[in-house]
C-alpha cells in the first residue's frame, strides 16, 4: 500500500439495507456481495432523509449546523422567501476539497451540492446529475471525458423505457470510470450515482423491495462492474447511500393539520410557499376548488365513493378534477411545514411552540417532534427550521407535500425516503460492522473515516471523531482549520459563477 493510500467511493443514492439485501440475494452484485461477506456493513442514519443535507454531511464530516444545508430549499425569515440551496450555501469543505487543500489528488463525479462547481486545486470534477442544469467539469482539459456522459431523454412514456434508459446512462458511467481511473493520478476517486433512488421513485408498489423488476439485473450488473473496477484500483473502497427507501401506507399532510388548528393560513392567490422536488416533478398545482368534492373527500363515510364519483364527473365534463390545494401564506401563518423532505416547521410566533409540539405529538403517525437545536449544533443552526417532525416511518407513515389540501391523512400505498441508509467499507480498517442498534452510525462519519484512512488531519469542526477513529482503526494525527481556506475558494467561485448569489 502506498502512503497515502488510495480510496474509492461509490454513492448509491437512496439504497436502504432491505433493498441492498434484495439485490444481494438475487445475485445482481457479486462484487458487492463478496465485500459484504468479508466486512459486513453499517446502517447509516440520516435526518432529514433528504439528498442535499445528507450528502453534504457524508462528504464534509459535519452535521447541518456546521455545513448549513438543511434541505432542497432554505427559508429566509426576513424576506419570507425561499431559495434553492446550492454549493454556495455550503459552509464546510467536502472531503475532496480538504484533500485538495492538503495537496492530495481527487477525482469527483457528481459532488453534492452539485452546482455550481467549485474549482479546487488537485481535483478533477464532473457534475451531471441531481440539480446540475447542464454537464459541467473542471479543469477545462477533462471535457472530452466529461462528454462521455451523454444526454439521455428521460421523458420516456413507460417505466420499462425509463429503466432501459438508466441502463444506457450506466454504460456511460462505466466508460467514464474506465477512462479516468488509471489515466490520472488520485488518492480519492468518488462517484455518486442517483440510483436506486431515481428508480425507486418510479414505483409505489411494495414488491419492488422483494421481487425483481424489469432490467434490474442489467442496471445493478453495471453498477457492480464499476465497483469491481474501483476495488481493483484502490486500497480502500466505500459504498454509501444518503438515505434509505421504504414503503408507506399513509401520507401525513402537516400543513393541512396546521391549517385546521389555525396555525397555518392559505394563500389563495397562489404566491405562497413553493416546493422544490428532487426529480423535476415540480408540477404547478391548480387552485381549482371544487367544494363539493372537497366536502366529500373530508368525509370518511364517502371516501370510498370518491373514485367512482370523480370518474363519472370527469367522463361527463371531460375535465380532470383535482382536489383544491393552496399554498401556505408564510407571512400570515404562525407555523408551517417548509417542505416535505426538510421535515422542518418554521415558527413565526415562538410562544405557541410548546402547545404546538404537544398537539403534533398526539397526532397518529407522528413519532416525535423536536427542537432543531437539540438535533444539530454549529454556527449555522440559525438556518434550520425551528422544529423537526419525525414520522413513525416503521409503522408506515411518511410526510406529504407542503400544500394545504385540508386532508390530513391520505391512505395511499407509496414508496419514499427513509432515514436508514448503508455504509460499506472494505480494506484493512477497524470496525466494519457492529451488532444490532450499535450498528447504526451517523452520516457525517464517512468523510472523517476517509480523512483518517488517508492519514490526513481532521477538520477542527469534525463530528463523531472517536467513532470515526474506531471505524478507520487509527487515531487522528491532529486538527486543521480547513474552513478559513475554503471560504476564500468559495468567494472566488461566487464571483465567477453568475446568476446564483450566496446568502
Ligand atoms: Zn429521492
């Protein structure tokens, strides 16, 4: 092994332990199976189970209170507006950025936050998914490799066509990894894939966690080939997901509840709170109000009759009926859920907090409601929503969108994010799995473990240091203030990138 050694990381967005067990048992991923039979794996805890904050923690080694990203969007209390979070809102460097500062080389494909791309010395970066509006890379000379990632049309009409498209996209990633992995010198090679998350969002059926779906063997066969290549070229290999995925039977609409209790106020002009989604499914909701349908919808007795009535009315009128949905008026509301994946409630009126928490806690399907300052800590805690809602995931409840629909509980079979992901580590390390509950590790452990394995000083803000030392099987050699240097790098990037302002 060279000193410093080489570490390869593959991110599998949304891969839960149960889904992992399924693809292992079907034999789709022989290389991953081999690694797990030797090393086992940790369950990775992420709250909120949401792509931008979780990947930011995984890649930076700190909790959101220190990196500043709490969701897809941030709420600005003084203006009452929301904006999409980006790499410019990230306040702690990611592992490739810390390594770059120390003179170690990295290749990073799809860092998160993905946009804008922040150029750092000693790193090659290609960004082509999640929120990247277009394919971007750094430095200029790697353009010919970046272009191996072709544009695939995802507006396909059937699920089968979509899955075939995913397989084609993975062929591009295979070609990219193959062409970069032994052509350039690196200490860390990090590839994030939007799978299985993007696939699982296409299914609401429970069987997707148990049975094989179309093209799944091909898709995961290609991912396994990427893993095999990475394993061959590195001393350590990490496979990590930012959150899990699970099946639910009930969707809880928090803002509808807050509206009923007069905490949240509707904005009938439709300006209010927007919601940003991960997969471009950002439909504009019609404010069509059909009072009759709504009254029926709110009545349990008639709820079974709705679909046939709805179908009949639609047949007669030739128009689609949708239940009225209103945006939240953020200024007039005392409290509101910011967005589905943030799991966060914003309070405009703090004296109501205690009463609100106790009312929410008595709701069916809510496991807990906690102050964000009890969950996160750091200089950017002020950006966090005031309260965090923990649905009772394992009893089948998840959170719905942030619109006021007046229906608090929607009984619907859906698949969606879950806080437990996976963390697999192969190589001559310390602990690679534990028994039972102790097997759950926080998501920020990943970057710190990598820093230790590469013999690099940890950030003086790093979280869960002792645990990272146990997992890496070595002690931290000292602390370093990376944030100061990172601020300068980010400022230069801010000047260069147009259109996006740092807040
Ligand atoms: Zn997702």
